[in-house]
């Protein structure tokens, strides 16, 4: 196995999905607090109001991380906890993350801080429609400046935006995340503004001379052609351009990819470039690429579509691919991959796809890569003895770790591996039914129960993986 000594074995989470304490100690509402309070918006009307109460239990949770041997923990900061209305600083919020970071460091766990994991202050949505207004660039940069000042000397890895492609496509195209919009042009506008905000934050980071690394995390699904028909190959390439490279090139090269731009033009979609935008994007290039990998995606040319692609078979749960499915029916269509099995949520299980992803990102950008998320969402069962026998998760993770090792042997520079997730947490579209963690949290979609933590079999498995630096995978 090819893991260097500095390789970080980690795990990840996001503020809204774990913290709870939605309105405590000066925290303002986020768009997710408000959205999930409206009946019908979320799965079984679940919310992150209490979530797994990390806000009050972080010491216990970090003790469990320590016991597992975790070397890095990726968490996100809630903007409306730091700034109640998105603009004025809330000292108690700032203090909370100091405590979390200090506790991690005291336990030899490297903090990886995500600046934005989807919980925009509602005040900014109300004031100027959040990501649809250029006003957010200044507010976001100011928020980042506070974080850099406060935590810049404690946190070695920073992730600015998490999965910009997903929060914008679910929020502005598929209308299943706030602000529940479905409009291709507005989606592109919000993305351009988010790109500028990201670049402005990176620029600020450099100006402040923060001695750490900054990147963005991206949900990347390597696009495969369903057949060797050349038109299917072009369709897959178009899909990759429009669903992935359209964002990643901006983070890694400071400009949009030419083919994607041309394709958007033919779809009559325009990017609202204003003076200074190009220069700002060019100044916002990241130090590393954060890769969130869950699945590959398979495509055919639109004309070759045989309509076999499934839309999901898991009953009672919402099955959304969480791939940035943009409305480009004329160019390409999603298709099945007969070689791959699916998860309970119909996501393709493809460990080799992670190797493909790492190789493609390396050859296009030659940047170090942090795998900032990878994991299996499943239905877990707690036995009467308080055990969770999640051999399916162990098997899934093992094969992905092997794929990372192969990719390192291929020449990819991988800094670390953050599984999604450490503890079970709130799933944006599936409430508490879809579980990802090494640590089972006793709550279901309807009741909070007592939120007790139980170590799953995968907890002990990952402990051995970490101890052996990836050598012991059985
Ligand atoms: C879910 C999703 C998430 C994401 C994560 C993205 O079920 O809600 O899978 O947990 O993976 O928030 O960064």
C-alpha cells in the first residue's frame, strides 16, 4: 500500500447536519432552518433543529474520534452562528468554533475547516436573494476574513465552498433545496456570483498571508460513455464539461472551460461578465482540489437514449442522484452502467471510479487532491446488544481505499481521505433514514430519542486501517 506517513486519515461533516442548537447563543436562522420548518419541504418534515446535538456533545464526539484514531476532521462553520444576520459578529459563535478546534488539536486531530456548507444566513436571502446578488461577494469575503483572523493560525486546510455544483443545481434547477428555484439562467447567474465570491475569499486569504492551504470541495462524478460509439463518447465529454469542469476549471485555473462556454452559448445561456470579473477569477486559484466522490455517471448521446436509466427503487426515500443534472437534453442523456451495482439510494457503486476521478483531476490540474468526502449511505440496524454490523460499509470503504492506493501508484498526489461521515447525521433529502457514519446515533426520522452514540463495526475497521496506515484492510 502506498500511503505516505503524512497521509491524513479523516472523516467529515457539516454544521447544519450535526450541530442542532439552531437558535441558541445568538445564532441566526439559515436558509435551511427556515426552509425545513415549512411542512412538505423535507423528507418526513425532518429538520436540523436538534440534529445530533454536536453543539452540546462535541467533546464526547471528539473523544470517540480520538479513540478511533482519526487524524483529521473536516467540519463546517455555520455562517449565521458566526454572524447572526450575515454581517455582525456573534462572539459566542466565534467562541464555539475556537473550542471545537482547540479540542481537536488537543486530541491530535488536524482540523479541516469548511467555510460554507449550504447554511446561508436567511437575512442575506431576504435582503438581496443571497447567491443571486453581487452584494454577497463582499459579505462572504468579510465573513471569511473573520474566520481567517480567528482560526487562520490553527487550521492548516481550508475548504471555501462545499459542492457548489450541488447546492446550486438542487437549489436553482431542481428546486429541491432552498431557494426552490428552477431556472437555468438564474442557476448560471448564481454560480458565476459564487465563483466570484470564492475567488474573492481566496484572494483575501493570500493578502492576509495565512500560512495554510485553501481549496474548494467539489462533487465530481467521472463521466463514462455507455458505449464506444463516438457520439456517446462526445456526449460523455460534454457532460463532464458542463457538469464538472465548468466549476473545477474556475477553482483550479481561474477561468471557465472553453467547450462548456460554447455549449452554454448554443443553449442560449449567458454568463454575466462584468469588468474585473476575469481578473478576480484568475486571482482566486486554489492550492488543492477537494474531491467529494460518491459515484460515476454514465451517458449516451441524446439520440441514442433507450430510456433504461432508472430513477430509483428504494421505497419511502427520496432518490436523487446528487449529480448536477443540468437540462441539456439535446446534448446528452443519463444511462445505466450494466457493470455496476447500486446503493439503496440507487447511486452507482464504483470504487474504480474514484481512481478514474483522481487520475483525471491530476492530469488536468496537477494539483494535490484532498478526498473531502466518500462514503456509503445505507439503512443501518442497531441490534439489541447495541451493535451495528455494517459489513456492507466496510466492504464499500475498503474497495475505495484500495482504489486510492492504486491512484497514488499511478502518480496522483493525494493528501488525505475524509470519509463521509464520522457520526450519523441529518441528510438533506433523507432526514435521518440514510446513515453514513462509523458512529450510530440513536435517533430516527420522527423522534430525537436520547441521541446516544454506538460504535459500528466499521468504527473498529477504520481504527485498524488508520493504525496500519492503510495496510490492514480486512
Ligand atoms: C445527504 C448527502 C450529504 C452530502 C454532503 C455533501 O444524504 O444529505 O449525501 O450528506 O453528501 O452534505 O457535501
